[in-house]
C-alpha cells in the first residue's frame, strides 16, 4: 500500500471512493519526503484495478494492474517535467486535456497525475482550468505539490485539498529502524529532514551525516584560525548550499537553547564545540547571526556566486564571534 503515516489519508480516500464522493480534482499537498507521490500512485492504481482488495488497494494481478505496472494503461497519464527541475509546459497540459476528453477504454476510471504541480508554467496552469471546471465522467485528476501557494487560486479552488504532514517522531524512527538505521542516526537524519522519513532515508543513502560532520569540522577550524576561508569555500562551493545553511541554522539554534536552558540535543564533538562557542557569541549575537543566515537562505533562489556566499557566511560567523569576545573581555 502506502507508507504507514499515510494510513489516515488513505482511509479517507477509500471512504470517499466507496461512497461515490471522490472529487474529480484532488490536490495532495505537503513537504517533500512524505510520500505524496506514492499516495497518488496508490490511488491511481486502485481506481484502475478491476478487483480492488478490501482495504481499497489494487490487487496487483488483474489486467488493469498489470498494465498500470508496465506503464501502458490507456486510461492513465502521469505528467512530469521533461527534465529534472524544468517546467511543465503548456503543450504537455494540452495533451493531457485531450487525453482526459477521450472516452475510457476500460470500465473503471480515467486518471491523471501532475507531479509536481507547481512546476506548471502559467500558461500550462491556465490551460488546465477547463478540465477542472468541466470534468469528464469517471475521471480523476490528482495534483501533487510541495508548494500549493505557487499554484493559481483558480486551480486551488477547484481541487479538494488533502494535506500530508510529517508523522510523529516515534513513527518516523520506527519506520527508519525497519529500513536498517540505528536510533541515533535515524533521529539525527529526521532532524535534518524536518521529520520527513523518506527524505531522512535519502540523506542516509547520500552519507549526509558524514558530510555534515566533515563540514562542521572544517567550518570550526576556520573560526579557530586553523584553516583558510577561501580554501574551504572553494572546496564546498559545489555542495548543497541549502543544506549547509540548514546545518548552520541548527547549530545556532542549539547554542541559543544551550544558553537559555543549559540543554543541547547535539551529541559528541559537535555538542562539545558548540557548548564552548555559545558563551563567546552570546544570545544577541546568535539572534543576529540567525537573521543573517535566513537572509542568505532567501538568496539561494537568485543567480549567486556560491564561493563568495560561503566566504561571506564565514565572515559573518567570525564577526559575531569577535564581537562577542570583545563584549566579554
């Protein structure tokens, strides 16, 4: 079926389907890494299945299921960008509109998924309106999005929205344990992933904890005067800047919490270094530094020089540390 934290949403969808109240337009909205696409696929396969199971899932063995698994079902389309990170073009949506207008070849449903829906350019989104306003019988259009606010209000108002939220920490930890991750690593990865289990698993496969530890060590060496800021920026400029900024914001939050409560959720060498650094930087300095890091994160969408940004960030940390030292001298 789908992931365990999606069981409630799945049950509601099945209930609506059995009561013949499933809307023609559905929007599955929520952060990445929670399985929205998998939920959309599970619903599509159920709608096209000739003999669904008692829990609403597709049987997996009928002719409809075999065609769906092979990607050849004539009553199904999945619209995605032609290249990763690209837009969904108006011609793709027009082709989808033509598809949805055709008669069904089998007795079940006509189903289409647009994923990610926020990738539609304005012309593509506008072209979709008529299909949502005048849907064909027994048709379901599923929009999967991590950024529903990007979609036009006219699109959002014509879809029934289902919000997908991160599971409780214990549920995420249990699932990651089933994937073979230890509790401490799983907890750290969930924290990095904002409690999204699938993103946490992806981070684990990418070696994110090891990368973070390496980045932390080199970053702190620069602050101690043991390393070169330009050299470090050069090494890391091709890395994931968004993730690096998220790590730094997490460090600042850890130090701020430590100054306020004496507690820290970080462990090992990271906790030792941050607990020593926090009093030197001071609460106000950390607040100001956090604001600067947030501003840098907002700049990521622009055309930026990654190495220059990293050098600027290192300078912001150094200035905050120097100011704090002068105040405590």
